[in-house]
């Protein structure tokens, strides 16, 4: 089992390049099979979620050609099945996007109920409600969602809550429905916009993505495109917090600073200096940070996927901070791990009350999910002594070459899988 071993205490200093957004790429790769023509996608992150999804797409018969680490060519004309295997779905929740894509293109899809990060119950009722509104018959049988329609017809859909997944899934199916669809209370996340832009580049007619009303005029078919995926705001935000927590100075390149505003605002509030450039952002943290309150909200609010990283940062800040998680009910599982490093955090319902400590001390901890795993790595980087992070398979789902990028910023971190490698690391760092 692979682990990270970290010797903390070095401020992270230098430059880091951000990859394409995992969550945009998951939807875009799925949408790519909605045409029979060849689609060329660039700026793909090389992370396990993406690689598993590509396998799932190939498994149903699409032709998937990895041109290089960050580029793929997909042709959906060879698809022979509209039924997706459970093995893939249980590994990545976002394979539920295959429902919208297959239903839109073939008017039929069979996809097992999703797995993914265990951060709450994560229902998909809004996705199904949207498909039904478009005229599909949707049932759940033997653990799978079966959706079919003789024809999909545009509809006026009100989402009961802001859902990224439901917005994207409905948008995909509606792109090839007959007539006009309006999605109200749509998610406004940058990756929703990226998926809409991608579909439009294939000939779809989608307007309003990025606002809470999306209007889709269905088209007959989609065509080939070349597309480059938007930078990953969560990867960028993670390095922003790493700079803050280690009192570092990082220039984060290939980002869209506008997407990072909620994170930037919090870091400025707690005493970091943040400089924004056209496509990069610099975070400087030279002194002890101050307390603040954070509440996760749909975009443009503070992202839930950045909640553990800011909590770790606040756990080292002066004073008492309150972090409220309003999107997922089970996203504080890392708190017990972090307390082993000396943090003082009390969770009550969906809030964490954080009494900042001067320092963490290294300990053996375990990543409970993707973002919490990244946050524990940040904690290890800031801690005195040695930290090992187990279950890094979660972290590899969403961060490309995390240890390599951190090392280039001066971190002492190694991916290890044997006791011998651990001893070697300890000997090397002295
Ligand atoms: C996506 C992201 C995830 C991020 C989340 C919120 C991907 C692959 N994942 O997840 O990293 O944390 O957005 O920004 O892009 N809900 C329902 N019924 C539904 C759908 C959602 O009740 O049918 C609830 C969820 O339980 C949650 C909230 O709505 O409380 C938001 O979920 P949603 O935006 O759908 O998250 P995901 O798309 O699953």
C-alpha cells in the first residue's frame, strides 16, 4: 500500500503549474462520446479518476486513444453497449454522467448507482427528475438506473437544490433533445461552464451557463471538436492553502484567478498576501495567520472541495475559527486524524469549531477521502517532524504528481510502499 512520508517544517517556496480540472474533464470525456465524429481533448489531468473513466468509456466500445499524458482522442461511433459495468461506477461517482450522455445520444442508458468519495449520502434524485422531465422513463432495477425514451423533448426544469452533477447531466441529455429546455436553479461552477462550452464547440446550442438559468435548444447531432480543459481551481486552491499553512510563497501558474476569488478572499482575511496576474496567482504568508469563519456554498461561494484544506490552515491560525459545511453532511472525517497531529477541533453537526494551535507535530494519519487526504498532506508539510499519510489512493484520484509538484516547492515528501523505503527517506532527511 502506498503512503506519503513527509518531513514537515519547510515553507513551500517556488512555482507550480496547475493541470486541467478533473471535475470538468470527467464530464467532458463523457460528453465526447455523444458524437460519432472524433473529438480531441487537451489539458487532461493524469489522475486515476480520469484514467478509470477512460477505461469505462472504452469498455462500452468507444475508441480511446491516449495521444500523450494530457491529450486524448475519442471516437464514440464504435459504441456497442449502453450498459455500463459496476466495476467502473463504484470507483468513480462521476460515471453517472454516462447516463445523460448515453440517454441523449441513444435514448437509452443503463448505469449502476454510483459510488465515489464517502462524504455524505449523495442522492441523484435531481438528475433523474430532469431525465423524466425530458420524457425518459427512469427506473432503478437490480442496483442500476435504467433510462429510456422513444424521444427526448425539451422541458422547463426547476432543480430543488443547486447540483453540479444534475445540471451537467441534464444539460447533456437536453443538448440532443427535441426543442427547448430551461434549467432553473442551475449550478454556476466553472466546470459547468466548461462543459457547456465543450458541447457548444460540438454544435450544441446552450446559453446561460454560469448563471442560474441555462437555456438549451436541442440539436439533431453533435460533431467533432478540439478542446482544452479549464484549469483546476481546486488543485490551485490546495496549493494556495499549502502556501498559507507552511508560511510559504508560491506562484501558482495556469489558473483563472476569477475562479479562485472565494479562496483568495479567505486567505487575505486571515493575513496572507495574494497577488493576482492574468493567468497566475501568488500567495505569500510571512506571519502567523488569524482566525476567520468559512461556510461552504455553491459557486461563487466558498467551495466544499476546499473545506478540509482551509480547516487545516485555520487550525494553525491564531484564535477560534468556525467552518460550516453546508453541502455534504459527512465531510469532517479528517478531524480525528488531524487531532493526532495536535490540532484542537470540535465538530458539532455541520460545523467545526477550530481553536488554532501554534504548531502540529508529525503523526501517522490516514486519508479518509480525496480532498481531506490533500489537507492532511498540507498538515504534514506544516508539522514538526515526520508524518505518514496512508490510503493515498484517494489523493491520487484527483492530484497529478502531488509529491513531485510539492517537492519542486521545497517539500520533503516521498511516495513509499515498503518499510525499506521509509527507512531510506528517514536516513536521507537525517
Ligand atoms: C460535484 C463535484 C464534487 C463537489 C460537488 C459540490 C464532480 C465529479 N464532483 O459533485 O467534487 O464537491 O460537486 O461542488 O464534479 N443533491 C441531491 N440530489 C441530487 C444531486 C445532489 O440531494 O440529485 C445534493 C447533494 O447531496 C449535495 C448537494 O446537492 O448535498 C450538491 O451536490 P452536487 O453539486 O450534485 O455534487 P456532485 O455533482 O455530486
